[in-house]
C-alpha cells in the first residue's frame, strides 16, 4: 500500500506484498517452501502479470531467496517463462545469490507426507493412491533411503493502482508430495494467475487440479461477461470437489474478494 500511495504501479505494489510473504517462513513460498519427496530438494514456481502486458514466470527454480523477483526480471526479456537450470543461471546472472533454507515447518510437513504415503491414509495418500511411486522415483537418493532418513500454503497478491492498472503475483514451493522437477499451476498463465483490463486473480491449491480447469482465466472470463467478482470466485471454487483444497483472491474496479474451501489467511488494504 505504501508503494501504491507513493504513486508506483499495481505491479510494484503486488510485488512488494509477495516479497514480504516469500520471506515469511509461515508460508509455502520462498524461505518457507515445501520439501520435495527426497526431503532435500526445494523447487519453486512464481509468476507476475499486469494489465499493461507485463508477464514473467519461473518454474522449478532452486536456491534463490525470492523467486517472484526473478519472475519479474523474466518479464524484461523476450520470454515469459524460464525453468529449471536455465532459470537458476538467469537468476545468478541477474545477481540473485545462492540461498537455501529448510524451515522446521517444511520438515514436519515432509515427515507427515511420508507417513501418510506409507500408511496409505490421509489427503496426500488419497491423491497418490494407485501410483507406483518407486517405479517413477527420480531423485538421486532412493525412496528407501529417504524413508529411513526420515504440504502447502502458497502466497499470492493482487493489486489495483490509481491509474486503474491491475497486477497479480503468485509464488509457491509446490504441493506435497512432489517428484523432482514437478511444476504446478502457479507459473502457468491462466491457471494459477491472470490479470487483464477487468481485474487480477490468483489461485492456490493442488496445481494438477487447477490446471485442468484453467481456473484463473475461467474466473476472469466470467468477470468479462459481467459477473460480480464474489460470484465468479465462488463459482471457481465450486468447480472442485471438497476433497481438493483450493482458494482464490481477486480484485476488480468495483471490489476485492476471496473464496476457498479451507481456512486460508487473507488481508485487504484499501486506501
Ligand atoms: N498451487 C500450488 C502448486 O500446486 C500449491 C499451493 O497453492 O499450495 O504448486
């Protein structure tokens, strides 16, 4: 809000909010990112977009503190999305130094996911039932090594500035359990995020389900047809069965809103 009050763009405002949330270890993005199944790898996805055509994203990026700032820099290139090793090399070239932190919370969630997969009970086990994990295991350490050695809450921000421009930022450590190289909805345009002349929308939840519904573009298209924001957000959530956690935030010229099927913290600032 300070950025917006100082006359900066919606994108700078949304970006500042996203950086604060990435640095807060309570969230699954940046510093608090979830561990992949080996209990060591952190792969992050992030994206920025605004209604003036700015668009940048990173997928499966490792060892940077603020993926959202790297995504912002991708928007300055002729590309929109960089992934994996290329994204890391790009980040280093742009001065983002090596950064690797595993929070206690990420370790606890990793342990819980392993327990769930082993016992076959719980949400993670339900989602992966029937999947032969060992046959597809792609980490350097083996599945049984990991078992012997030893979840989700992505961040998003949407903003509108004085000039009526809209922006969205989205950043995540992914949805556990995850194989090496997994990319979710968060860096995929129209799925985890969308911004245009009518507003900005960000999503959270299990990426594999969100991409199949192209959720944020779907909600945005309802806005284009004249549907009020809250109704569009609620409809978006209603596309999913209750067993799939999902949440949305959005802003339009008339309103801001949130909808979800789990408890999720949100905050609204209005000048
Ligand atoms: N949507 C993110 C993903 O699937 C996770 C989340 O929102 O919690 O990577």
